[in-house]
C-alpha cells in the first residue's frame, strides 16, 4: 500500500552534485525507507536506510557524500549527492518496508528508478 516515484536523475560531471527525489504515497510509510542503485552488469547496491524516527544509516560507499532527508508534508524523500564519482553511475531506486530495515533485506515496495550518469 505504498507507491514511490523517483525523479531528479540526469548527467553530471565527476565531482559535481545532484539531488534526487522520491515522492511517496500510501496510508503508511512502513517501518523504513531506503535508496538503492544498480549499475549495468552489477548487483543491486544498498545506499541508505531511513527509519521512522528520522535516523539514517548510510553504506560506506556513500557515507559523507550522500545526505537523505524526508519531508513528510511534501511526501518527499530526497538524497543530496555530492562529490559524485564515475562509479556512482547507476539507476537509482527508492524502496519502502523491509523486515529488519537492513539494506540486504528484501524490500517490499519499489519505484521505477531514475538514471544518474557521472562522466
């Protein structure tokens, strides 16, 4: 009972910044929300999990570079991505609800994704 729509993807030069957005809807936000990415030929990679109390856990690969905020009034979950690297190129997805809210868990709801290309 959650719908997610990502936006904000595009092309950016290495070292630049980009802000994505995930607009969410539903009767509940679930126990947690998350951001993931998948590059061609690679497995899906968890980036961050945001909990109902507002706390966020970041994967080591993006810690210190990505900052995720949630605006409940706007129903928006936005990661600000700084110091982008070539290997940040991927399709980025937001997700909601996981049993343990771990990035390795199977998440229940997914958006369609938005492409980020760093060159």
